[in-house]
């Protein structure tokens, strides 16, 4: 009943959260899946690719999908100082519009990542894109600029010389961002209408590459979950007021997954935290054997899957954290897999997409597709297909 | 069309400016006062979303303009801050997209005229180059040979790439011609990756390059330390050299008395390695001091690369500081505008080392040069502290 209420509340808060839309990093529930979608039964270069198109710049942000449009961020130029937000038609990959901006913050980052690392998000009316340079862009769905913030102009020491990658979340008219680093470290809530700060919260002075989540309690209240190396802090989206603070530490790289009113945090392995309208979250279980690497945990029905960077996929029981099986995929991995039904799609850094049947007793690789390009970004999934991007290309795989 | 402009740039420039002006004045598509006011409201956006409310309304005014308004909007980027420039360029993209959907032609001549006028904002001109490249790629590229010394680093880079390509093509059979092309590129290049490609090309042909001179590294320093940086608390602590630089003084350091000593870098990339005089220490602070002398007052940039925590004072004023350790360094990582005085100017660098023990956290070093806004080293410039060893900071 609680789960049903949560789903109803989620639909009320995010009317665009249907199987046609994938509007943030790891999907509407930040867990790598979405009800009502399916993955293909096999991967094939001949019949499986609906379309592919070259991109004008680098990036490991995920595409986001809203209705019949796909939105992608890129960065180009010798220092990746040119920032792109591009809208494609989902049916055929035709470019609908492109907007370019000039970075106002530092673009230096490790060669493995890029300035277009954070995944954009949408509230159904607007597209929000953040870059490692801390440039924050808001466009309407037709590509008209609504506002532009240069957060390094505002807060000059808010940067990481290895690059920033935390993605955006949005709820209740507030855009949430974690601009966390060794120096001027903060999280903030921005008014979606004009980009002004609704709140700004000092955060631990430590590098942080993981992404925030939107938590919806069984009573229908929403919170931002801010993860860092210290743990997870839940704040009210409109005010930034801290509602609870879990302090047992967490990964600064892989991000928490959410399912119903439970947060699965990469903490001490994996820790399931049930949150409610008030008070501290209740720890349901902790599983030291479920230890995610760079990829974040994925929820698939009654299972939760984690993967280390080398490609060992570990399946656990969602209700208890009990380890069920392990399967070695061909790694290495940076991207988080996506899942639907009984299938999981994982794309390794070399661009090898691997389709796994997670309902088999030990898991089973069903099919592979070599995209032959470096892929570090997490795929996106709708009822219509799967979107995968590299530094140079965007593919749509048929469902 | 743009080939004609190239053949007689000045004449075309004047003619096209006149055409643009007359179009601008005659256009029925916008009210001049409204457009100017809207531009000013966007130019007023500043930190922490100041001015957004008015700018959002103004953006709608701009986006509704015809293509005739584009040169004026582009020109307004000349006096806009980096935030406002992004608002303005986005309005141009909205206008041009709408006009394209209405099958209206790209205003090639006004845009080309704008591109060729080096008085305009380098960013705006590079933006126009990109716009024109989408439909007039060959013609626009034909303008590049004239842009080897362009104020826009983007345009200059593209022009240099053309020369580099020629040099590479000739390197096998026409070595002298290739060397001259490399030299031509080297006098204009400011991007480090291009400079390195040129230097490598010249080396292959048997020519050496004086890299420290080329980059203009500040290589002669005085250093004192170590001071205490346990728990990284020394970054905010004020040690005596921050109050006064007295090169003959003796201070209480982390483990005993410390005095200023000479530190000169012979590194091709100007790295000033504090580990050399002080040892491979941890949780420590060092100060490096030098003086630079120039013959006239001028604006300049301190360009620093550093993977340790640092603060920098120029002529006694704190310019910037950053308490990040071992996340990476690169040439010109931080660019800080300063005003050089004629004669002596002082530079004091505070350099923090933290507690990390990994191999990649041993470095305790920085690289610094003084350039103009384009990255050209300021010359003539003399760096170092002349004897006797006394100075007031």
C-alpha cells in the first residue's frame, strides 16, 4: 500500500514521469530502471540500432528523453570550453536545435572525464544542464534560454581540478545541485524560474562525484538526498533544511539508488535506509558483499545489482541484501547499467554492450553489441528504446 | 562571397559596415530604443542571479528580433561580462534558428564583416566564425591565414593549425620550408598543446627551442620553510613572511630555525620544486618570493600551475588562494589579472603540502609566468632578487 501511495504521489509530483520520459541520471527513480519499459531481447548491429548520429563534442552525461525529444550535453574545443546542449528528434535522430555557451569556470579535468559529465534534468517544461565548469543552463523545450548561472563566477573556489560530475535533480520547482569539492564545497537549491539561490548549504570539504537523489516519503513528502563521503543528508527542497543526516560514510563516486521509500546507499558495502516523513531513516539491512565500484546500484524487481569497475556483477535480494549470485562481465566499467523486466544492459568502457538475463539462477549474458567507441556515460531508457552516448556519437537501440 | 571580403578586407569592411548600418536603421522589425534597452538589461546580469528578472524579459525582446538585429546584439558582447555574453549569444542562436525555419538566408555579409573586425570581442568573433562555418565552411576557412595573430585565441589556433598542417606535409621532403613554417607558427602559438607540437616538429628537423624563454617562466626565487601545516591548518595561519618579507630574517619553522635561500628552476616547464631545498616533507608550508621588473605599467596576468594548496600576493596584495591538494596541475591552470607597475613588482607564493603519502602526492611545486591576456610573456621582464638580500614586501 505504501509503495502504491508513493507511486501515485510520484506521478502527481512529476506528471511527465511516464515510460516516455527519462529525465535525469539513472531515470525517474534514480535506480536505473522504469516501470513499463523493456529492453531488447537481443542486441544486433544489423537490426538493433534505430539510428546513430555524430556529436560535436565530448561528454559522459546521459541523454535525457522527454516526449519525442532527446537532449544531450557536450563540451568541445581544446580546453572543452565550448558547452553544447542539443535536442534531437527521438524517432530519427534529426537535430532539432543546438545551443552553445562559453564556460565561465575552470574546465580542467582528468583526461578520462570531460566537462560535460553531469547529466541534465527536466521538470517537463525546462531543460537544465550543468557542466564541470559549474556553468548552469536553463532552456525551454524549444531551446530558448531561460537563465544562465556561472557558479564559479559566484563561488571562485568551487571546483575540482580532476573535474566535477554530480548530476542535477529537480522537484517542487527547485533544481538541486551538489557542487562539492576539496575547497569551497556546497549544495544548493535554485528556483527553476529564474535561477536564483533558494538556499545554499556548506558541505564537507572533500571531492565528491556522486549525484543527489529525490526521495519521496510514504506520506508524499519529497526530499533531496545529498550523498558524500560522510554519508547521506536529506534536506527539504524548498528550504535546504536538514531533515535527517546519515553519518556512516558513503562512496563519493557511485550514487544511491531509490526504490519506494528506501534508499540503497553505497555505504559500508550497501546499506538500505527506509526514510519517512520525519526522524532519522531506519536501517533495514547492510550488505558488505554488495559493494559497488564506479557504477551505481540498479534495482530490478525484487533484486538489486551492483558492479565493480572490473565487471563483476553481483545480484542481491532487495528485501534483505542477501547475495544471490555473481557474474563476470567483460569490463572495465564506468557507466551504470540500466534494467527493465528481467534484463540488464551494461556497456563497458570499450563500448561493448552486454545484455544480461538476471532471472537466471546465476545470471546469463544473452547478447553483445560492440559499439567500438569508449563509453563512460550511463545509458537512458524509455518504452521506445535505449540511448547510449560516447565522446563522439549518440546511438538509439531499438527496444 | 567571403573570398571577396578576404581579397580586400578593408574596403569590404567599410562597405559592409555601411550596409549593415543602413539596414539597421531602416529595419521595421524592431524599435531601436527597445532593443538597446533590452541589451543593457542583459548586460547588467551579474553574480548570484542579480538582474535575472529584467534580463529574462529582455531576452524575449531580443529573441523576437529579425536577423538584422544580430550584428548589434553581437557587438553588445564587447562590453558584456562572461555571464551576459552567454545570454546574448543564446539570443542570437534563437533568432538564427527561427529565421532558418522560415527559410530566410543567413546574414553572411554582416556576420563576415563582424568576424573581420578585430575590435570586437574575441569570444563574439569566434562565435560568429562557428555560425558561418556551418554553412560557409570553405569560405570562412579561407580567411584563416590572415588570423595568425588574431586577438581571438580560438581563431588564432585555427589559423596556426593550417600552418602546422603545411609544415607536417613538407617535413619529409622540404625540411627548410617546414622549419620556417614551424617557426612562423611558434611566433603566434599560445596554446600549450600547439606549442608542444611545434617544438616536437622542430626537434625532428634538428632545431632546438628555448622553452623556458618561450613560455617566460619566472625561474629565480627565494624560498623559506618549512612551517607547520598539520591537519592542513597552516593554510589559513599567518606566518611571518605574510606580514613582511625580510630576506635576511630568521624564523621559527616547523622543526627549527629557517632562513631564506636561493631556489632557481632550470626546468623546461618552469617547475619550481620546493622539495629540492627543503626535502620531501609532509604537512608543511613554504614561501617563495621574487621580484619582477618591467619598464612600464601595464595590465598582465599571473598564470600559475600548481597541485598543492597555494596563496599568491602581488605587490603585497592577496590575489587568490586555493586549498586543494593533489588533484592535478597544468600550465596556466589559474589566470589572475594584475596591474604591473613600472619598475619593481613583488610576488609571494605560499605553498602547502598535506599529509597524503601516496607516490603521486610527493610533488611540492608550482610554475608561474607573467603574460598579457593572450598568453604572450611580458617583455622586457627581469625576475629575481638582486643582491643585497633585503627587501620590504
